[in-house]
């Protein structure tokens, strides 16, 4: 068991903006990272209790290790109310965030997260991991001080997919849905060369043409017709 109070394994959460197999940067020139946005149902008070405790523990680490013994008056944290507005632009969160707590966890390119299925087996097929699925996620909250800014960040650890969910962002329609068509019947394999040639005389199914002239019998002694 991990005794680090800043480390939390969530209950079942929904994932959005999933970039778990390939690092991604939201803006050109920014550092690429593995990341996902985590939606914690507000009904899961047990998970949120552990997250809040981890954030407080990270603040104490910041005070003792990098904030010169003082806590800033306002410490930015990565967790937001999905029923509120996004801090980046003041716009409302997407409908999938309603009744959820929302935060993003990330990992540097040197530390790709483990992605496993419900039995703990590594997921090889990347299409099985997508925005909208449900998972358990291990995260670690940590203090930072960079460029004059102080706050709490969230590191991404292993992810366990629990079950499928409706994909967020939609998906492309099939050809049948787009054009109202049905799949064409299977095409019979083309015959091999020679298969369409008439059967040899005497072979099953061979019938001579009606004007085919049978030769007259010949006397083998005289060589004349009988």
C-alpha cells in the first residue's frame, strides 16, 4: 500500500481529453505530455475527501520545501467545479462535466503511464482507450514554484480501464449511415483460366452439337464403308 498521502487512486471516474499513448501539447511550442482530464462524480465523496487531503498535504510540502516557510494567500489547485466555468476562458464546462469535479493530470514524456484493463493486463489496442470511458486513475499532487507562480499540480500515474462509455466528441458515421446504402453482396471468386472452356468429349455434361457428323463404320479388311 502507498503510504504517501499526496498519492491517490480514485474510485471510478470518467476520462476526457485523453492523451495516454502519445504525448500532446495544447499549444505549439508548449511541452508535450501524456495527460487526461478526470471527472469525479460529486456523489463520490470518499474519493474527493482523499483528493482534498492530498492537496493539503502538498501545500504543507510546499511550505516546508519550496515556499520559504510561507503559504501564499491564494494557492491555485488543479481541481475545478464542473458546474462552474473554465478558468482559462470563463466559459462553462462541457455538459459531461456537470455534477462532477474536474481536474487534469499529466506526466512528462520520460514517464509514460501504464494503461491496463480491468484484469491488470496491459492494453495494446490503443482504440480501446478514449475520451468517455470509465477508469481508476492513480494521481499524485505536488507543490510547484515556477516563474514566480506557486501552486499545486497533479501528476499522472497508472490508469486502469473499468468499462466503456459513450465517446466524447462523437465519431465519424459509417458509409451506410452517411449514404443510406447497404453492404454489397459478397462477390463470387473469378473462375480460373480454362474453367469456362467446354468439357472434353466423353466428360460429364458434354453434349455434341446437333449437326455433329458421326463417322461411318469402316471395314478393317477392305478399308471401305460397311
